[in-house]
C-alpha cells in the first residue's frame, strides 16, 4: 500500500532530507579540505588524515600489536579499527556504563604483554552503592568480543553527580597500573586520604595493592592512593626517558596544571590553585603552601586539557621529545617543548580547525593520532606534508 502524506508533512519531510543531505555533503567537503590543507608549525608541516569518522563522542584509543586500534565511544561502545577501516559492529561484552554528564565509557589501554594474554583495561562511569563512580575493568579480547570481564577497581565514595571522573590510565615501568580519579565535584575530598576521589591510583595489573604504595598500611587511608590533591586529571603519560608519570588536569576557571608524580605528594587542590571559581571568586589559600607541590606548567585562562602524549616517532623529527596535550575549550593541539622536567616553549596547533581534541596518542607507526570530542567525532592521524 502506498501512503500519501499531507502536503505540509511532505514538505517538512523533504526539508529534513534536504538539510540532512546538505549537512552530510558539508561534512564530507570539510573533511576533504582538512586532508588537503597543509598545516605549518614551528618545526613541521603536516596534513590531517581521517582514519575513522562517524564516532559518537570518542574518548580514548589504544594501539594493539598487529595494527588494530581500539576506540571508546562515551555512550558505551568499544569500536575496532582494522586495516584502516572502522568495523561496523562494536566489540561485544562491554560493561554497562552510565553515560550522562561527563560519564560513560572513557579510557582504554592494552596490557604491556597483550600479545601473550590479550588483556585490555577499560575505565568508565558505572552505578553502585551510593551512586555513580569511576570503575576500571579488565577483560580479554577474543576476536570481536570481551570475555572474562572483571572490575578490578571502583573509586569510593560514589555520588549522584555527573562530573570529574578522571579515568585516564597508563602502565608504569614498574608494571603497575596508574589511574586518574577526579574529585567528582566534591573538592574537599581531594585532600581526604579516606577517599579515592581527587587522586592518582596505583594498583597491580590484577587490581591488588602494591605493598610499596605510600599509604599502604596507614590507618584510615585508601591503600591504592599514589598521589592526592587533584581536581580532574584527564591526561596521563609515561616519560620515555625518565620513566616518570606525568599528568594534566582541569582547573576551574583557569589553573589547568601539568604535574610530575611523586609518591605520596599533595598537589594542592582545592587549597592552592592558579584558577578561580566559575563565578570569579578566589579559591582556597592562594597559589602556594608549604607541603603542597607546584605544577611544572599551568594555564590561565583554561585550555581544558584532555589526553597527553610524548612524541617519540621518526615521522616528525622536529617534534621528537615534545609533549602534546589536547584542548577542549580552546580547541587546539598544544605542543610543549621540554628541557628535562621544565617546559620551555609552547605552540598551539590546529587553532582554526574548530574541533575539541579529547585525546592524543603517539602511534607505534611514528605518526601522531588525535580524537575529536564531537558527535560525530573522528580518529585523525597527523602525517608529514611533503
């Protein structure tokens, strides 16, 4: 049977189809322009190559031996890029997530011995006793499905809020898993050793507490804590030369920070900060206090940093040793020049591209990869312009 629409409804539907067609063609045109355009930095010229588009708020990515790439989508899907193509079906067996506010499926990393054990780790917002909190699960990747899924860490306390989940992960040279945990919108909890929130967590690859953790055995303290006094760290990276763990975290209105972690150290939030409240009022006791560490870099105004990577590849010799940070609010890729543990230069790339950059990773192929925090978002590779 043929269904006939009233003229006004037919016009409305045709208008919708026309708008959709225009939007799709515009996106395709923008993508083509981006890939044809040459971007120039102080030490390199590059093009953008979209590896996978049509992603829903992508948040984290992991490279696997053999060339596959895993990408998380915040609504709760884990996607596979194989042979340079996004697989149609998401990876099955992902834990149930709470995808509201800043929550959802967040970071993904592979075990250092993934080729032997096929283990990956997912961080995500999930519901439990008391509300929603940051969880980390370990799972085995079997083909296009996760098996043996087990929660190995859950940040306490949970609450009903939807902000500051942290959730970046990295393996240290010591084999321990480091996890960032935001203070969940409760600033004072960042100073309390009885909570996991506002901390960087250190556990073994099975979720156990390493006996040399700085607060292991201390009464009233969570033994998983490695450092405290953090607001919402959404970038973490292992320095390729020193093996030190670096984190980047969101400040309030100003005061985004890069810190180098030292066990048991207090990084100050909310007692000291270079930022102010969103209403413009001062926070805490100023910018310095004895016993609280200073950042090696801070931004005022905020760039809203998320994702961080040291570049070690050979594709861009001029960038070797640089630290890259994604910027959400100011929408650029931040390149920092280092001299040891000091930041001695800063360059803002892709400022006119207009995309929120959620993650940045140093690829095993020597290229630099970024995720755009858009819907649709994309996995994009930076390639040298010849």
